[in-house]
């Protein structure tokens, strides 16, 4: 049982580490996505109707 408990402990530690790494990665991806939406998208949307003067 001692080896089994050691294996379970190591498995849980690895799972928690991978979960934290995935959470940090998703958090960074979300932050970059929000920054991109705030910085890039308004500049791409605004020149459309105003710049070409379709009316």
C-alpha cells in the first residue's frame, strides 16, 4: 500500500501542476485576446463606413 499511496500522491501532484499550468495559459490567452480586441479591432472597424463615404 505504501507504493500505491506514493504513486497516488505523485499523480495528484502532477495533475494539480498541469491544471495550474493550463489555468495560467488560458488566463494569459484570455488577457492577450482582450488586449487585442481593445487595441486592434476598433481601428479595423472604424475606417469602414466613415472612410469610404458610401452615402
